[in-house]
C-alpha cells in the first residue's frame, strides 16, 4: 500500500473498505475521483461531464425517456457527482442535496417518525444542533446530546424509541475523535448510525467501513474545496435507506442545481492533492501554536498531545486541516487576534483552498444557547482555523503578527 510524505497509507478501493459489490475497480483514490461517473459524453465525445442546464427532458413517447424527465428528480450532471462521491466513500448509493444542512436533514428525517429519538454528539456543528434541538421537536422527534467519547454515557442515553445515532468526528469545533466502530457496536436492529464526515473527507476516513450505516458531507467544504458552491451528499450501502433518501429528496426538492453539481464534481477531482497540503500546513500551524505562551490549548488530532491522538491514528489515515486553539488572555484577545490576520480571512465556513479564521462562539455556533456552549467548553476565547494550502511560511508569519498585535491591543504582556 503506498504511503504519502507523512507515512499515511493512501486509500484505494480496498483500504477504503468498500464492499465487493460497490467496487468498480482496484484503481486508486485519485484515479476514481477523476474517472468514476465521468466517461466521455457518448453524443459529442466531450471529455468533461457537461453541465445539463435544463429543467426538463424531451420524451420519445408518454413515459418513454432516456432516464431523465425533470431535473428535480434527476439530472445527468448530478448523477455523475453522486457516482463519483459514492465510489470515494466506498458506498453503493448516494443522494446529492442543495446544502450540507439539507443533507443532514435528509440523512435523518427521511426515516424518522413522530415519537422517535436521536442520540447525538454533544460537540457538533451549530446548524445541526439547531436542527435537532429546535426543528425536529416540532414533529415529535427528540434528541439527547451526549459526550460520545464516553461510551457509558452514550449507552445510558439510549431509549426504547432510539432510532438514530448521529456522530460527528472530528467534532466541530473542539476536534474530539469519536470511535465509530464502538458506537456502531451499540446499535440494535432498527437503529441507524449516521456519521458527518465533513472534516475528515473520504480521503482520510471511511465510516461505512467502520460500521456506520450512513455518511453525510457538506460538499460546500473540502469536496468542493474552493468556497464557490453550497451542497451536501448522503451515502449508504443500504438499498432501503437509499430509497427513503431519494424519495424525500425528490418530494421536498432539496437538490443541487447542475452548476453546483459540476463545481463539486470538478473540485473533488483534486481532493487527494488538496487534503495532503491542508494536513501538512495544519500540522505545522498546530505545532507552532503549541510554542506560543499566549495560547493556552491547541486542538488538533495530529498532535501527540491530543487526548484522542491514538484513536485518530487507528480510525483515520490522516488528521485534516482544522485547528482550534484558546487564547490564554480570554475573549478580548481572541477577538483582537481574529480581526488582525491578513492571510487568514475572517469568515464562516471551512475546507476551501484559502485559510479562514472564525470565532465559534459568535459565528458557527451562534445559534447554540450560551449555557450549552459554555458547558461544552466553546468559550469566547476559542478560535477555529481552517488551514488552507497557501505557503506554510506565510501562514505562520500571519499567525505570528496577529498574535503579537492581539497581545498589544488587549494589553497582554510577555509574562502572560
């Protein structure tokens, strides 16, 4: 098995854990990213999948068509994307959505009914928390948020009506690592384990191979990779679940347009190259932050100091491009830092080629109640970095000057 510059094994159809029926070939990850679902156009010979910018398709006779009748129900550009991403994740089926939150909704609401119960990761994206805590209860679906790193706490939260375990790993924004196989071992017949794999991507982690039933991604992030598209994807090897996902997707109409599908399809071709650079830079940034006396904690699973480093090495092939840290001087200094960066843009989102900085308290987790954030450890002193693929030296220089400027603006002295 080939290794990258860090010694990580590189995924192919076998190492991704794809079942035999889902494996079209033994080709490597990048080859499949570029080739799966992307044969030359049979009509024109176009090498690149066309953008089928059409709402409807002409039929040969009533009910007789070439596989497509209306773009909400299916579009060839979207089909190519679904085939590509399913192969990369080692899945038989995938359903693309118009946003990551539409995918999260589709991955759960498709099979849940009034009276059902969810056990969810406590430390997760604020939008997912809002969906589970504020929207689903309107339909009689309740959620217990638990520290999923604690299997006993997770087991104790299971109720007779529990239907779904919602796992996010690495978590957002504290980058905890949850043992997917251990959570999958807790489920009973009729229960589903779904994993938000957005931070890790299929390049570094394959939850289906670890016992999960469903995997979702915000394709807005690393899969698209260029901060120019919003989308989501849900994947599974379960034909019945796929039917439910596809039915709700069509019924609700939460689909990506053909241009959106094209942009993610194009972005995903370079996923392997980008993820290697994201990780290289993120590891250097995390190591640098550990040397600063004005940084009290650094969260990055690639660091030996990370509490779940050994599990991350076991479960993942690499550690991703997100780094979070706490400013020792508190909220004022963290905010001063966030507004002082020059290469890192102050913006919500992550996973693009450009580096971003954000304050989770106000930005990504602004909809989460303050007391819940405080209990989780998401304070105003916390900063999250989406480390891009710029020159690493420029990133370190930018962080240095921003931390130094924050030290002055917040009246922090060298003794801190």
